[in-house]
């Protein structure tokens, strides 16, 4: 069994006049985005919902973060075109 080695791309994203490191991590066909907020991390990904509609979500999911996740997802789409 081969273990896949993750690949990473790094960029800075701006959110509320601050810059944060965002790592795009791809492993086994899954892409995660790790955003570094000071000493903590937020992980985002795009998921397919019913009807094939894609949406941004955090891992683990947290309804309290829904608005933040949508905003950051839009910024990530611009950074990692």
C-alpha cells in the first residue's frame, strides 16, 4: 500500500485588514486549506451538497463559523486560481 505524500502551496490572504498564511494541502485527491490565525488553525474545504452544489465548510463543521467560512472561501478562490 502506497502512502501519499501531501503537497502544499502557501499564500497570504487578507481578511479584515490583516494577512494570514493559507496553506493549500492536497493529499489523495482531497484539497484542504489551513488558515493560520496566530497560534491556531482553521481548516476549510469545498464539499458537494445535494444536487451537486458546492459549498465551503470548516473541518470540523461549526455553524457559528458559517459566515466566516463563506468569506474566507471566496478569498481562497481568488488566491488559488
